[in-house]
């Protein structure tokens, strides 16, 4: 199976410059962008103004936050905000394949499942939940594996997926192995009756995904924790990878200085039909173009 075409993350202001150089765009929004898209012109209108084919917008990256007017992290009270945005701000010609959303760091699983399902039902779009960059309920490999298990088992979560940011993974997990303490930590957050029902299935899920797998790269490879995280999920419920260098959140090394783990991450994406979204940060368009060309050859 081949991976979906490579996309690059870009703000609305950079859309016209980035879109001609890539197969697809993830439109990455901040709070000011959302305000403008709701009150001034839609995403469709922005595309037309900048001469961009609206079909190039493959995904919409919603801004985080719970304490701002347009924060759209998956949290109590924000399902309506997300739904309002998708119905009012995209316009008639932009139909993303999925929405990328952030999550609060701690949550009640039962309530969170209901919120996730409600978002996909109200918006009509699949949603991919991005892992957090530090300790939370959605950071360790087992945290992501538990949501992967839930989205594959709960009918209302059929359109809920995972998004793995390669610079947000648990950097201590350099070996592909089961962490029993991390499994226990996840189960301790679940209500006792639900934990009793799901514990054996969850342990088996993680063990089947990780146990007996030799680390494909040495622990010194910066992509080793990324591989542990991806392998733990099983892959089928991962919608996309935000591709950043794990050490500094910048562009991945390509060419002669590329670490071996990068190709294994891309291989995982090919094998599981995971979309690759390059997040360029502050890199120049020339730097982005060079990396895009190399990644397209590797994919």
C-alpha cells in the first residue's frame, strides 16, 4: 500500500506561496485566523484570492486552547465552537479529508469519547487527535494505543483517529518494548467497571503490537521513540503523521545526513496508509522545497 500524497502545513497567509510547490496543504490556523475566517472571508474565498485550487486543502489544523474565544481543543464546551467553524468558515469548495484537533491533557474517558463522537457527527468530518508534547493522558505510547483501541471498538468513534506529531513523542521510549507501568497508568484512569472489561484486551493489544519486536534502530537514533509510539498504536487508526525532526521540531534531516529511523517512519506510513504532513516551522520556502522533493522520493 502506498502512502497518501505528501502535504505541507501552512497558514492562510502563506497558502499562495506554499500550495504550488506541494501536492496538498494542511491549513494550520491560529486564533486570529479563525476570527478572520468567521467574520471576513471563508477558506474558499482565501483560496480564490490567492489563486489556490481549493481541493489542495487536505486537512484543517484547528487551534488549541480552552480560554480563548476561538480555542478549539477537544474539551467541554468546545464541540459547538468546532461545529460552528466548519459550517461557517470553510465555504462551499473546501472539503478537507479530516480535521486535526488538540486534546486537553487530562480528561474523563467516558466524557471524552462522547465529545469526540459528537464532533465528527456535528461537523461531518473525520477528526484526528494530535498527541501532546509532554506528560498527559495522550503522550506515552500506551496512551495513544488505548485511544486506538477505543476508536476501533466503539462504533461512534469510527471517524475518530490519531495524529502522531514526531516531535511530541515520549523521548524516553527508545526501545520497542511493553511498559507494564504505563499500561497500569492508563487503566487506573478508567472507571473500575470499564477497566475490568477492557484490561485484558488492552494488554493484549499493546503486547501484540510491541512484544517481541526488535528495535529497528539503535536508541541513539532520534526517530527511535517515534517508532515505538507508532508501533504501539498498531497503525490502522493513525490518520496522519506531523513530520518534524524529533530533536528540535524543525525540518527532518534528509540527504546524506538522514538518520535511518526516518525511512522506517515513512515505511510505516506507507504500510498503514498514513498521511504525511510536513510541518516546516520557520524554514524558508527553498528549504521546504528541498525536503519535500527528498521525501517524495522516499515515499
